[in-house]
């Protein structure tokens, strides 16, 4: 999966970034390398959140896939 990320230089130093395709997904880092590491963790965390409980039909299944 490829995602576009907008990287900003923070006024107080360091960087922060947001992922427009995932509302609310943002992170920061003191260095660019730290920012990249934090971005992977932030995206993984944002994508793993269940927003509401699922109402599955009696024969329904939940699958987890990697893209």
C-alpha cells in the first residue's frame, strides 16, 4: 500500500507529518529519520483501530489481510 504524506517543518524545530487519506493520522519527530519511524507506527495504529463494533450475520466472518 502506498500513501501520500505531507511533511511540515515545525516552528520549534523538528518535523511533523499528516496522512490525508487517513483523517486524524499525524505524528512528529525531532529528526527526519525519527519522523519516518513514527509515521510507520502512526499509520499502523490508525489502520488497526475499529471505529465501531461489527454486527455480523450468523455465518459472517472477519478476515485480516495485508495490502
